[in-house]
C-alpha cells in the first residue's frame, strides 16, 4: 500500500534519553490519523522529524513521496505545520493576515486576495475578515491559523495539539474545520492529549507511550481491546437487586441499586437480559449502556494516565 506519510524504525534521543524507539507509521491520503499520548510520549518529536525540523538518529521516513532527510525541500513544499498556539499577527485583520501569508508564498497580489477570500469563506470567517485578529475568539484564531497553513494548498497538514487551551465550543469549531480538510483530500496527522478529540476526528489512532506505538487501530478497534462493555440495570429496592444478582452474574452496587452485567450493548443482548428479568418476575426501573472508552484503553496499555483530560 502507498502511504502519504510513512515512517519505519524512527529513532531519536536527546542527551542519552531515548524519545522515539523504532517508531513505525503508515498514513493514507485524506486520512485523519491521531497520535495519542501524554506529555513526553514522543508525539511532538515524531511530528518535528516528519516536518523536517529534526533529523532522526535512525530509521527512515517519507512524506508525500519524499525522504525527510535527503529531500527535505520537497517535503516542506508539500506540507503545512500548525503548532499548539495560533501564530497569527494580532495587529492585522483576518484578511490582511492571509494575504500576507499568500504573498510570502509568492502568489501575485490578485491571486493572494482571491486565495485569502476563499479561505475566509471556507473557515467561516468572512464576517470577521476586516476585524483585527486581536478581537478574535480562541476558536476563530485557531481557524485562521489553519487557513494560513492552507494558503499553499499542502498535501499534508501536521496539527500538533491544535486545540490546547480552547474552550469546548472553540474546540468543536476547529474539529469541524479539520473534518472538512480531510474530506477535501488533505492528509492530517494530529497529535493530541484529548481522548474525545481523537475519538471524534481520527480515522485511525496510534497510542504512544515512552516513544513507541503500543496500539494502533480505529477507535472502535481500540475500545474493543478494553472489553465489550456492560449493561447496567437499576432496581426499585434492595430486595429486587439481591434477587437479580442471584439470577445473573454481575457487579452489584448497593448504593445505586444497580447491577452491571457484561454485554456488548446490542439490541439482542439487552433484550435477552430484560427477558431474563421478566421470566424471574424482577422489575427493572431503567438501564444504561456502558461502552469502553479510549481512557480505559490507554490505561490498559500503559502505566500512566493522559494529562489534560
């Protein structure tokens, strides 16, 4: 399979401390791929190597068909990198910022203005085009930052923790922009500490810990590794709960008057469990379905919890 981003056995150390340990990645065109892990897991180092900002100590990597070491110039022409904080000039208006970026990319004056207007519309910033960036909300600044990174129409976009410090509404605004980019064919490599972000955006996820990939797959595949989930039944009183616990095995919570039974949450599993209760004359007040979370996946695969969640 041909990958837009491919890394094989990447190694990187700082002053004797190994940051990346034989990292392997394969990311397809138009895919949103998330590197998930806590601070120090190696996420940012991997992105910096792939973006030609660092040289690896070992292994190979290719981005958009070019080697990141021997063809760094070609790689840079094909990518855009957006860091953790918006890098836009607060004294300029949104349109002025994008026009300036377009001119730096050697677009002519007319083309620069046209490109700026197209991007402002794409990121829902047209109404704020003539306002100074200093008046923008956090989400607007991040969207403008993304727009600036797309002036050159990159094939690959690196997003290094792009929603750090944003409120939930602004974070979702950025998510919508990222989804739109992927639909247009841009390959997105996202690093994040936010479990919800990876779950919402990524086609595939690689969980990093201590510089190595400890698991990789879709969110559903990773969650399946943490178990099938549970069906939690709630009862009107303690005697009913006690009777239910003798009918089927599960985790009893006397304070909540509930019984957690292993199950995948499918309609068939729920129906079978409720039918069992009915056959034994047990009244169920209500039920909740609990599916494994990426948090549980991470904790089951590593020896530390994610920060920022």
